[in-house]
C-alpha cells in the first residue's frame, strides 16, 4: 500500500540526480543523458501515454497506459481483472517509458538521419494505492489527461472503484535522454544535393467530436 497523494512535494528524491545507477546510466551516446530531476518531471508532465513493460515468465510485454505524475511517483490504473496489473501489484519489476517525439532529423544519408526526442525511463516495482487514496489518484490521472474534466463527470460508483486497480511507481531509479538539434552529417556528405534539416513534430488536440448519443446541448471541453 502507499499513502495518500503527495502533490508536487519532492518526496525525498527532489535533489537527487537521475541516471546515476548502474541500470540507468546511458551507455549509447552518453552525451545525450540529462541528470536534472526537473527535466524528468517536465517530460512526464508533458506526456499522456507511457509504455509499461514487464516480463511474465520468459515472455516480455509492453502495454500503453495513461498515467500521471504525483510528486515523486507515477500513477497508473487498470482493471482488477487485468493479468498485467495483478502481476505488477504482486511486486513484479517493471519499466515505464515515456517518449516525446519533437522532430524528424533528415540528414543527407539514411545512416545519419535520426529523431529529436525527450525520453524518460522509470525502473522499479509498483505499489497498490490503498482504498482511501484511490479516488484522489483517479482524479489526478483524469486531470492530467484533460484538466478540468473531473469536476464535470459523474462521480465513480463504489462498484467502479472496486473494479479499478491503481498502482504507483516511485521515481527513485530513472533515466532521461534528450536528443535535439540539426543533422550531424560528415563533411564528405555536405556536397550532396539533398535537402537536410529538421521537420518538427507537434502534438495537438483537435476539434472535439460530439458523441452521437449526446442528449444535451453542451459546449465541448476547453483547454
């Protein structure tokens, strides 16, 4: 079990650098590693979907999940009937990865082409959020995905809450990697008549599409 929500308090890890353990040290292109904990928070706060990976027996699985950062932990939720979530609740080690794609880096060769991105990786074991804190945790996740939504929703029923498992992973062992900038072509490729540069990738919310079964004349959510 874990205690009630901690808000944005440091929770004991606020001054620690990330990516300094043997398991989280960036080995491939180590100059892209970022050790600032604020950068870790910013990447997690900017994302909405993470990929949660575990190994069940001899088979690895990676599942996309909605999440929210709560201080120095990440909250995820799923069905109590989910084999993955039951496995995590039992203490299986896990890896949560959140990636923000910022651009396609188009070099003069396929070999030198790459992407600009911000990536955070969280290692650890999840703990079950207790019943007293579960409702607040679900609100935290909902508000992260679309701020202001929770207050407009029908409150969850006791049956719905009982059918939902909320887990928390501490931000104790993490890694951050950031790639940015233009192509890094070798000098001998600069004379090739090929356009090179960066194509930005921007995530945005589109125009709301009302449910055909909507019975009331209501404005769509604002953000």
